[in-house]
C-alpha cells in the first residue's frame, strides 16, 4: 500500500492537466479504494492488537472481501455514477476516475498488489517493491513502509510537488482553480475564501506532514528496527505476505 502518495498524486495531476481536472473529485477518487476497509485492516488501536477481522489482507485486497475497490472496474463504475448524478459533468467523472486508478496502480508496488482486472479474474498484479505490512497494525506498517522503498516513493511525490509550490498560493487558487471548477464555484456561495483555501491545501499539507512525522517515528522514536532498508521487497525483517 502507499501512504502519502494518495494525498499528493491528485495535486500533480492538476498541475500537469490544468483545468481538465477537478482536484476535489480527483482526491475523492484517490481515497475511495480504502474508505471501506483501511480502518478494519488496522484495527481499533494504534498497535494493531484490537483486530476487527481475522484476515485483514483478505478483507483489504481479496475476494471475498472489498478488494474489488482496488480494480479498474470499480473506478469506472463510480465515475459512471458521478456522471449520472452530476447530469453529465465529465470533468468530475474523469477526475474521480484518474484519482481512483492512480491509487490502484500505486498499490501494485507492494507484495500483495491488487485485483486489477476484477471481476474478470481475481489475479493480483504486484511488483514486490516493498512489503505489505497492514495486517500488523498501523504502527508496524508505518515503520516498515517508511524504512523501505515505500518511503522513497512518497518522497518522490513530495519533491515533485515542491516544484509546483506556486499552485498553493492564494492568487493561483482564486485565479486558476476556482473559476475552472464548478465545485469551487458552488462552495463559494456557502463558505468563506479562507475556508475554501484551507480545504484546497489540506490534503497536500496532511501528506507532507505525514511523511515527516512518520519518518521521525520510524527512525528516531520507535525501537523496532530503526534503520533504512532500501532493498527490493524490504524491509527484510517484515513478515512475508503475498496475495490472498
């Protein structure tokens, strides 16, 4: 699984594709595959001891389970529903689809992967760049992810986004973002400019803060293997987990 990449990818799509992308809908698409499952995968406590399901991997990425959310078909289905509900707003539908598919392809990089072509097949596409450790709870997952190539993946997105820092200025938001997306035009009648700007920046701030915070936790606070392991499929101390 990826962590902050899901928070940051939509901003880069908006920076590169301009007015063709609705950032709020792209972010919704990016978050959608995990909404129904991530809380159950980690359990009810920070350590991961209070499990809600016997097999978190099966629930999150398998079938039976909600692994269908990590498929191309799920993004298409949800985009179709958005197109219907929004009365033909292609920009919103395509933005959601792009976000959902970006999430799916990002998650192919871990050892479990995704059922990319579900429902045609439950075969998992996985590249094993880093270990899936979600079944161990949020704490160990964070340590494993940010001491492996997963953390490097997040840093790449954050670094790329830093080159587009101007898109987070108030001037850019009001001049380039708001007039080109009916979502912000709708929200402008219901919220102040400061609230809108805060919402616009929120996911990027959360993503960058998450990278910094979890790296500090993984390398300096915890006492469980506080060292970087950038070997393919690492970290090597993590339990080996493959597709369900």
